[in-house]
C-alpha cells in the first residue's frame, strides 16, 4: 500500500549533486520514519 503526503516545501540547500527540501514541521515527524529510504517525489513549480 502506498502512502501519499502532499505539502509545500522550501529548497534550503543545493550542492553539485544534491538538493535538500525542507518540509513543514507538521510533516517532519511523519517523514522521519522513512529516513534513508528511496521515495518518489513530484515537484511542481508555479510561476511567481
């Protein structure tokens, strides 16, 4: 069974091979249990 979380995140860091997304605090505890797992991420950039 798949689990889906939908939230807005902030890009907080970019290095040559990694991008770090910062989820809102209410999702951080929920996502902590998946640390180290590969997950699928869909990124939608809306025009400013």
